[in-house]
C-alpha cells in the first residue's frame, strides 16, 4: 500500500492499493452479455508465474502502459501464482457494472493524482502522488483519432529508411537462403552417391549370396549322394568281411584236420617223417609301410618276417605284398 515502507509485507505492495474484494474488470456480465463502455477493462497480458503480489507489482511498474495488476494465489502452498497486467483503470465504485466478484484473486491498482485509488480500499486516505503517466487512459485512446496535415517529405524519408532496412534484411536472408540451399544440394548429392554405392554393393552381395546358395544346394545334394554311397560301401564291406571271416574259419578247420591226419600218418613212419621232426613255417603279422603318395592312387607295401623256419612241414607264404592306398582326394 502507500504506507511509505521500502519493501512489502504480506499482501501489501508499494505504490499500489488493493481492492476491498476480489474481482475482475470484465467486458461482459455474469450472464455473458457485453457491458457498454467496458471493453477496454478486459485488456490484459499474462506476465507468467511469480511468487508474490510484490513480484507481480514490480512487473507492472516496469511496464509504462500497466494501470493495475492481478495476482492469482496458487491453490498449493509454496508454488508460484499467475500474474496479469491490466491496461485500463478499473474502479469498484464508478465501474461497478464492469467489476465482477470472484475468489482467490488479489487485485491492485496505481494511485490517482488526487489520492483516490482507482479501486476502493476501505476508506483509507492515501497520500497524493504526482502522476506517473501523462498519456490518456487506454480506454480513451481506443476512441481517439486525430487527423493532421501529412508531411510528405518526412514520410518519404521515413519510408526510404524503412525500405532500406527491410531491403538489407531481405538481401541478408536471401544470401543465407542461397547458401543453405547450396549446402542442401551438396548434402543431397553426397547422400545420393552413398545410396548408389550401397545399392551397387547390395547387388554384388546379392549375386554372391545367390552363388553361395547354389553351391550350398549342390553340396547338400553331393552330401546326400555320398552318404548313400557310404551306406552301400558299409553294407558291401560287412558282406565281404563276413565272407572272409567264414572262409578263414573254414580254412583253419581244414588246416587243423590236415595236421591231425599228418600226425596220425607220421606215427607209422620209421624214418625222418616222425611227427616230432615236422615243423611248419610260422610268420609274423603284416607290417604296413608308408603310402607312396599323399593323395590319389598311391601304393602301400606290406611286409612280414619268418619267426619259425619249416622242416618237412608247410612252406613259408610270401613275405611281401602291395596294395592301393589314398585312392580318394
């Protein structure tokens, strides 16, 4: 209020008076109908969030057109409230038709030149202050229009200056736009080149993928055929192995029978053919040598030695033989 203190206490604001009751200067009544002559009272601007009425008053004081202000108290303690600047004088008494009561709103107005506040303040007498503004109220300015003789030379000079400023700004923006356009074209060209490069690389990789897929299919088919051949070879080997084992068993049985017959016949011999003087040749197992080639159709030599020389018995079999080796790559 106008108590002369340097700061503010509570909801008092230096240089402003508070309305007796919360209200708003409106251009429409509660029913929504327009109130004649009150349109200027609704003119206001939001000054954002502030922590106190004093901070809102400082924003109004910094604005040469601000006549009064409104601080909306926050619903939650500790949070900032809304500040609105008003540009027309609003009086509870003289403008009662434009003043509508609401809640939670704190209204403040500047002092008038005769000490009477624009908003009633409960009968408190306020000191006279020199008017801070010489311009007429915004409500009056809105309906005032003065026609004077134009100064064409001055207007021409002002328009020339204005045109020069606009032209300079236009040229600067046009040059900036041209540089930006050239930069965009360069960037676009670079990106298109990269896209073409990656597309070519993609086609090359797709071709390689196709070849690899065909090779994989061929390898799979070869694998199936080789597995079939392997099964056939294993079956053939099993058959031959069985025949060989059967033949060896039969040969050993025959040999055993022959040796028994030979022994019985030797008992009737009176000379050197007695059984205890007959010895068959005995040889060691085959010892394979290294293949002559590391791959594709080599020859491997197998050797064995005599462990018992024959005497009147079975002669020694061959001590060396060869066979094919590394027939597959």
